């Protein structure tokens, strides 16, 4: 019963009785419970597929007879193990649906529609398809599941509970959407064990799933041997109509096909409804045709609500595909008496039924919200659940799911043994694999970062970043990433490490994203959260961070340690003009909780930024880098001090307090130093402070912050060629902020800087004015 499971060695259980035509008859044969689906094989559909123990059948007898008493004929063949399993599957799905209803009713909140409509899909994945071990939810070689339609999280919570994950108990289902619960309104990987990635904004999960599949393909190419396969797992993702509409899903899907990620299966909940109404209001394209044109293997599953085997067969077809990712479009059929006066039943083709069982079934009204009591009563009647308490779980459902979880535990033990033997046979690769599985940070890796001297030639901080990346690649085997068609401009390419490409070089560590910033960020989140020690970087211009802002936010929310290399960081990029000159972008990124936003001033601070970004594997970082050149080693800057976020670069005050503090970031720090030199020649006491990362500085002890920016010194000037938003906190009410309040202008960078006051002369003028007050 599982692509991962079934057709394991049967467990023999002697028994005396089994169902036959709704009655019991005696039989002395030994019968066993055996999985349905072979790992990565075709689904067997012959009548001898499954052997189920008599005891197992007896445990289900009363429940099935009660549940299906109006549907089963007297001649129903209970000796057919496949048919019996179909009944069991249907009853398990009923139980899942009623738990979903109970949770929503109890919380008086939530999104039951998609969860009810896709109950069959969730059940088959967790009971028959995926390999996982609830006792070790981080087992590396588990299959990954992503719910891109995150509003349907109740389906996953219920499946996690039934599968034995300790993170979701019945009490957790009763606390849906409650403050501090492990069942929030959308799935969060840092809250609930068993959730791979945080989803909610539609389409993001599709890109995450592509990242997870990319990580598997890359690591498999690097480590698998003909006689030792140690990386071999699949990625499953459920997407909605809304996901299909979001551009990120198209970007990511195009890359998945281009990269031939054949172990990725995308399941489309084609229910034809969004919040505002039927999708016909806004959507007329053939989504399957779109995916087919991109290069996906596309499969249509008809009538899933009444024919689970069709979905199992689709999953097996996906498992047998060797060159393409698979897109499974899930439909259902309903029959209604459309013209009762002539007793003619007309078949209407609909999509998966959002809100299945409810009176809102098939309509957008089922998307969210609780049901009225009369509706719940009717739903219970439809599945013979009338006398059951809220949150009732049929005991045999737990046992049914246990078959899969026990199988997953066995698979993990076998995998551990395989890895042990792999280490002995391939010691070099084994050592590297162990390193990656333990986070990927080689002891002393930071010593590889370049050190700079005052004699080094001038370069842009993007150039210093390139040197840092390529030095780090030598000691960090998990460093992998790329640019959105700007590798030569971003200086973000690992020399000598090939491009990731299947089948030519899937071991390559450079990823070509094309002009797809949003997908690049979402895919990078998937790579970071895969758990294989990979350290992803994603590069583009700072101005284009707006394209991927939501994914960056999710990096922070889901603790994905992506490194965003954002070059051309100010109006200093010059000629391309205001469409490409970032102004408000850095302020917006600094506002994202947990995100570390660095704007280094030179080579020293660039190296320091990478040191902090790499070391914090559960925190995303932005490194904003210049196009214009600057000294590699500004006097007073320090790679070590970057971890404090802000520090004193120079000060001639001795034991006295400075008269004025100049605060800068990026290349403008040199303007502060130039101004300080002039003022000091005039006898002024001047301190220069680098505020390379606001968030890190804000986290420092109060004593340290007071030491760097003493409250008694109120004359302060900040200098940054971007938005002034946020700087008032550091300069105070009496300080001056030199920033940009417009969209920039096209021209040589020095002319642009001069227009907006970013010259030593202007900074000096502002400082003198403040000192004279």
C-alpha cells in the first residue's frame, strides 16, 4: 500500500475466520497484511495484490458493516483482499473528514473546504505512498510533503495525528488556531514537527517543493554509487487553483521541467473555486496543457472520491517516470437527477469537491468558516457517524496507519545500515556526506575567508563578495546557488563547480534561474529546509528584491538560512536610472523580523557579513553590495566586529566624549571618514561608526550600545544613499539624516551622488551646521 512501503515481507498471522458474503467462515490458512505498492514500481492491480490477515479483517468487520450497510450487496466478495482494502480506505477517509469537521466546529474558525475535498489524497499519501518515520521526523531519506495550499492545513494535521506524530495529538486538533497551539491557521515548520516548510501565501509551496526536489537530485548525483544508493526520496506537493494563478508557481514549474526533476510530484486540487467564487470568473486556461507545454508528465485522475485506486495508479506512474516531474490533476464526478421528470441521470464533470459532505459542497462558501449544527448533523448521517463523539477515531484507523509508519521505521534502519557500509566502502564521500548531514560546516571554515590589506586594488563590494564566495566554496561542500540571469553582474558564480543540470551535471553547484527572482527565492527556501546540509545563496539586484519579498519573509518565518546577495545597492549604480536604483528596498528588508540585513563598507566587512550569515544556519541574511568601487580595507573597519552589527571605526576623542558622531553604511562610510578627517583638522572631536547590520546592533547589551552611541552625544549625522526611514532611531531628534527621498536619477554614479548630497563636501557642510547649533 505504498510507493515506499508495500510489498514488504508479509507478516504471517494465523487466524480462524474471514469475511465471506457478509458472513464469517472458517479457514485455517495463514494470511498476512502486505503493502500494495512496490517502492518505485508499478501499481499491481490483480486480485492477488494484497494479502490481509483474518484478524485484521475481523477487527474491521463491525465497523464496515455499519458504515456501508446501505451500499453493499449480499453478494459482495469479502474474500477479495483488494476490495476489502478499498472499503477500509473509504472508512479511514470518512474518519479524516469528520475530524476536520470537528476541529473547525470546535475552533469556530479554519479552512475546511480544501481539507474535506482532498481527504482521499492526504490519506493515500500518508497511508500508501510516502516513506517517513514519525519517531524521527527528521530522518534524512524520508519523502517530503509540501502543502502549497496551506489553508488546507487541517488535512495535514489530521494525517500527522493518525500517522503517529507526537506533535499533533487530539488535544492539538481541539486547539486549532488557538494562541500557542501546534496547529496554527497555516502550516509552520518551526511549530509542528512533520511540517517541512511554512506555507500560506499561495504558490510558495510549489517553489519550495522544487527546491526540495533539486536538493535531492543534486545530493543523489554527488553521493549515490551503482552499488550504494544513499540518497533516494521523493517530493510531493498539493497545489490549489490559487497556486496555479500565482506567477511563482509558473516560474518554479518551468525550472522543474527544465531541470528534469522526475522525483517531484505536484497534485493539483482542481476544485474550480476561490474565495470570491468559481474560478470561471478569472480563469479559462487549461492548467494541464500549461504544465504539459512546460515539459511535465501530466496525468488526469477521474472521480477520486469514489475510486482511490486511480490515484494510486497515478502515483505509481509518477514513480516510474525517469525524465520529467509529474503533474496530477485530480477530478471528481457527481451524479445528480438533473431531469427527474424523465428519470434521466446526467453526469456532470466537476473538479475535486471543495467542502465534500457539506451543504456548501462544490462552492466557494466551503473555503473557510464553521458549519451550522443542522449541516453537521447531515454530514454525520451521510457517513453513518451519528452516534460518535466529537474527535472520535476508529481504533483500527490508528492500526491501519501504523502499517505505514512501521514500514518507515524499518526503512530508516535499513538506510542507516546502508550508510554505515557506504562509509567503509567510500570513506571520502562518506566523510563528506556525514559533514553535510550534520550541518555542513567544517570546523575552522571561517579561516578560508580572504583577508584584505590597504595595498589591495580597489573593487566594488560585489567583487569582494565574489572572492569570499569562491574561497568558501572550497571548504563548504554544501554551498550552492545562483543568480536570476545576473551572475556576471552580481559576481555570484562558483568557479570550477559546474552548473546544476540533468543529466549532464546534476552535481553542479551553480544554479541558473533565468529571469525568475520570485521562484529563485522560493526554491532557495526549499533547498535550505531540505536538511542535507546545503547552504543556498540567491543573487540579483537589490531593486528586484521586491519581486521576491514574500519568499524572503518566509525565509525568516521558517528559519531558512538562505543568503541573499543583492548587488547594485543604491543610487550609486548610476546610469540605469531610477527604475533600477533602490531607495526604499533596504528599509523594507530591515523591517522583516529575524532577517539579517548587512550593508558592508569594504572587503573586511563583506567577509565579516559572510561569516555571520554562514554561521547562522536558521537565519536568512541579505548582503547588500555596491557596484561602485571602494577600498578593500578602510582604516578601522573589522570583519570580526560585524557580528556586533555596529562598532566604532575611528575616534579622536581620547577620554573625552566626541562632539559629533557620523554613522554610515556601505560605500558611504568612506564619506564619513573623509568628513571626519576634515573636521579633525579643524580641531573637532569626531567619532565614526559603522552600522553594518541594524538588527545585530539592536540585540547588543545596552552597555555596548551606549558605548558606541552615547546618549549624551546628541549631535549625530547618518549617511546612507537610500531611504531615511528608520535612521531617526540612531541619530535622535536633534541629529541629521542624509538620505534619498526620491526615486534617484540616471547619470554617472558620481554625478548622481553629487545631486543627492553624497559627497564629502556636503556631509562636512551638514556636520558643521549641526556643530554650530
